[in-house]
C-alpha cells in the first residue's frame, strides 16, 4: 500500500524504497573499482561511512583472506562484467547473531567465533553493468536461517 515516487535525479534513493537488497555502486577509478554510492540496510561487519569512495582492495583491508591474489581476481571479475550479462554468486557464513543489521567499524574488535554458530547468514550477490556509465551495481540479498545441526550419534 506504499507509493514510491520515482526520482530520476536520485536513482539509489528510489531503488532503496523499491527493493529489499543492498545496492553498491562500483566505478572504475584508474585501474581498480571503488565504492562510489550505496543503499546499505544489512551490513555484515562494516559501515558505509568508512568504506565509501575507497577502492575495493583497501575496502577489504580488514578481511584477512582478502589478499593481493584475491584482489586481482575480483578486479578481473569486475572488468569482465558485460552489459546484459549479469554475474551472480552466493556465500554462506556461520553467525552467532541472527540480526540482519550488524554494522562494525574497522577499529572494533572482530566478534569471537564459537565452536558452533547457531545461524547461517547467506548473501545472494549479483553484479550488473550499467550501459550508460559502465559502472557496476553490486546487489546483495541477505538472509539468515538457523544452522542445521548434524544428528548426534547414539553411541
């Protein structure tokens, strides 16, 4: 029952009211892509204020597994997104907290991992090249479910 006014001068704001996914706008600056705009409702361990206008390799700095090799592969993937041919991927990570909204500043300590996390956070991600600007829209649909537990052995 809600009406959304389409505002061509503020497309991210309009889209943020029409869909329930996070939207990140990635634009090429020199040899690498940077986060230049976003509608972020469901952050998982980051804040938009700290990440906006940063290249992806520095944006992922706190992520230990995001090394130079992965940064090069991600950049190659972004460079390869073609107009009309979106790319999708998904991930699944264990979480202690089922909240969708979990921002964290880079200076904050990482959450400790329990031996068994009771929830699984999944992100379905789509990379879509915009035809006029060549920017890439990174769409993230987040869901959280209770983790499946392996059955206990009767022995």
